[in-house]
C-alpha cells in the first residue's frame, strides 16, 4: 500500500467497484477500503447455514438497475436470466382457492388468469395502460441515470411532447401514485399488486403527499427501460466477483477488515486514518469517494445529521433453506410456477392501507403484507449438486409495513411477533405449514431456530452448561444429544421435555441481525430444522 493515491473509495460495494474500474482504466491510482472481511457489500452470496452447501444472496438478490452500458464497458461476463413467472397472488372466492398468475412467458396465461379473478377483460387492458406510463417515463429517464443530474423543470419539458408523456409525468412525478392506481384499476387485488412496487423498503401509502411512494415505484419500474428484475446466475456474489475482477484488472488495490478512524476533509489533500489487522494506516488522496450512508459520513465529518422521515426503512427479511417446496391450496397452479416469480400475500390495496395505519400507530399490523421469492427455481447453481438432487430450494420472504422504530424500541419481542405473523400469512395459502418444509439435519446434526421465540437460549444440564461460540452477529449453541439424557424425534417434543426439566435459561440482547441455534444430535436422530436469516428495518 502506498501513502498517496489519486482516489480513495470508502466501501467496496458494487458502486465502489464500478467506480474503481472506470477510474483505474482512466489511469488513476485507486485504493478501496472495506470494513467487512469480504468484497461486494450488499451484493454478496453467503453460506448462511453451515451444515448446507447453499450460497444465498443475503441482501440484494435481483438485477434491474445495473445499466447494460456499464456491463458492456467493463466487459462483465454476467448471465442474467428471466423469471418465467412475474408474480402469483393467491385469493379465495366462494370458498375456493385460486391465484392471479402473471406470466413472463405467456400473455394469454396472464389474460386468462386476470379474467378468472375479475370476470372481465377490461382490468387486464387497464393494467397494461397503467404500466405503459412507467415505460414512457423510463424511456425519457433511463439514459440520464449516467449523466449529470437534470434540473426538474428541464426534465419536465422532455415530457411535453404528447398526451401520453404528459400523463406519465403527471401521474408519476406530480401527484400521489394512488390517484393513478385508482383512476386506471378497479379490482382491489390488482391495485394492491401494483402498489407493492411503491412500498417495498419504505413506510408509505398510496396518497402520501411526500411522493416517496412514487419514487419507490419508479425505482422498481425503470431499470434498463423495461423494469424487469432478472436473476443473476450464481447469485449476487457472481456479480460482485466479476466487478472485483474488473477493478483489480484496472489496477485498483483493496483492503478488507478496515476500521475507519478519522477523515480530514479540510485541505486540498484528503487524509484517511484507519486500522487494519491491528496495524494503523494513513493515506492521502486527491479525491475521496464515499460509498456509505450520509449518517456515517456526518459522524466522521463532525457534523450533525438529521434524517428525513422518509429515510426510515420498513422491511423485514427472512432467508430460508427448504428441503421441498410447500404445496398450495390453489390447485390450478403448481408450486414451481407460483414461487418462481414474486408470491404476494396479504397485499390487497385496502388491506395495505390498513396495515400502514397500524404500523404508523406503533404496532405490527394485524395482517402483515409480505412477498416471497425462490431463486433456485430459475437458477439452482447456488446449491451443491447433492442438494439439487434432493429437491432443496432457497426461499426469501420480505415483510412490509415493519418500520425500524418498532424494532429499535424492543427488537427481541418485535422480531418474535413479526416472524410469527409472516409465517401465518404464508401458511394460509399452503396445504402444509412452511415450517414443515424447512431443511432438516444431515448425519445427525441439525441447524435449528424455533419459530416461536427470539430469545437467546442456554441449554444446560445440572452440572454442565455447553453454550459457546457467541459472536457480535450470531449465536451458536451446541450440545450432545447423548449427554442430554433425552433425545427426541422433533424439536417440539424436545422443547417440551426441556421445559418440564426446567432447563431453559434465557437472556436478551438489544439488536440481533442473525441468530442461529445448532443442535448436534447423535445416532441419526432428526429434529425439525428452521434455517433463517432475519433482517429488520433495512432499506
């Protein structure tokens, strides 16, 4: 490492890697500093469940807003696959379970499914007209994403060319999105389906005067002028890997496990002080690129930072590993189609208005809107061959209307309640509980967390407690079933047995991003495994 660089980039996420690649190709010396022990930031694949060779896209998971121009410029060899299903939204009519299936492969399938829901062909045509507004908007907007920011009035003038362009500007940039949704669409389920793209990640409602819902909606619908979200083959880690290779090839240097200590931004030369692997380091640079939040930058710059109310994240995430896909109550659609796209639950238009009101009142909604996505139905390369042969799948659930403030106040209790509610939301559409489909032990070892608690458990005998491996972000508790006197077939029976013996001892911690409990069994005994990774209040 040198003492001076043309550019220092703080944060080696995908944006930092893209910047490093371009700047290095321009002949500048570049150093990236990353606090994690891996490169890629949110664009990463990780082996979340130690007993299974499955690498999940832990944070970001699909690709839409990555400009194809950048892919071409950097020569990235990425394979992005189209999902066969756009979305599946289950519903019940006259006691019969069915589902709205919107296909990426067959418009006829989508039209027929919409007709079965609404009893007319008008709603489908109106939905196409509504989504055409975002297509028109994207045509005017997308190419500017790689240009200097255009002033609002100058940008507005680009839409003053025909009626449909003016309608797109009015509906998506000037008035609350709810007006256009209610103007074009009549069915509550269809309105809700459209609204989800305006809510994922933020706490908002259709007629929010801040228009944060409009910005969120456009974010989901403008990518590469189509708005389609594609599956990266190999997971998001494959994207990070290609970007890292590009940056290194361009001459960029990288350091991980960096603890940033101070920034001097006063002079023409910027100075960065940091620790890495127990050693202190200082570098000077002409240009400093910051690839993390304004709140963090404000701390190092010695300035106050007051976040806007619209900055609050409102998503609850659960990553799961399944040994099989769950069976649906809606018999017309196979699970492989329903979970291939985005599976929507409790996301009706009026239902989400109610869930928003309840979340704003400081509580979890009675019915929690959520959606589920299964990566492995489009790309199973993230699973080891033996898991593919056995029919394993990954599944990720995203919960809406779960504002960060609820979890900041009492993370342990709220996580427990949220998990229960989201599983109930999904299970209403399934022939079998989702918990029964979660991955189970191999060779007598089980990775398990109990779905009804977010407590930290210490499992102990009278004379010996075997709880260890506690770290900042995870808790791993292991014990020998042979030593436990009572090994049973399922975790529920195990839990009851331990309670009767009064062997539970619980403690708490303020905020836990991930909790795992490993139960090491013997003699091949198996207990129900619940593998998951919970991310609350992320944006």
